[in-house]
């Protein structure tokens, strides 16, 4: 059986995405997500509709929504970072499936890894940049 793989990263999240030719089944972290549409299936994992739209965007841009069974292993970070990681993983897996999709994915900025990370906390400060409140007396 042919399988297409893509790794996505965002913040501290890592998603490993496997696409197999099929009829639209979705497995996230070993659980099968059931629903009428692809977005309904992702809605069971992500509470926020914006995260669902963000994660599934590569399928709708390339018109490959129900062509694959999607197996995703995602860990680390929060749901927002995981949605971004899944999006990049799906885009890279689709690229392995059909290299001619590259211009479409690139035009929609789906092949770029978002480099923004949380800045570390410094000693003497409350957060990365937040200093303790100054008191004159």
C-alpha cells in the first residue's frame, strides 16, 4: 500500500502525517474521528473552528479533501501550535504525493515553517521582558 509522509512543526508541537489513498477516514493520535465531512472529523479533536480550518486548509486548496485516509500523530504544545504543525505536515505529505501541487501550496504559504518560538524567561524578570514593578519607597 502506498503511503505519503510529511512532518510538520510549529512552536513546540510536532505532527507526523501519513496519507494513504482511501475515502476520507481520519485518525488523530490513534483515535478514529467520525463525522460527515473532513472538517467535522477534525472538529472532534480541535474545539475551535479556526484551528480546524487552519489544519485542513491544504486539502481544500488542492481539492484533495476526501481522497486520502489521514493518520496523524501529534504531540507537544497547545492546540493552536498543533493545528499549525498538522497543516505543514499535510502540505508536505501532499507534496510527496504530487510534486505538481508545489506552486499552489507555495502561493498559499503552506510550505513555510513558522520560526516564531516563545522567548525564554530571564533571571531578575517576571517573564521574558516583564520587569518587577518599580517602587521608589
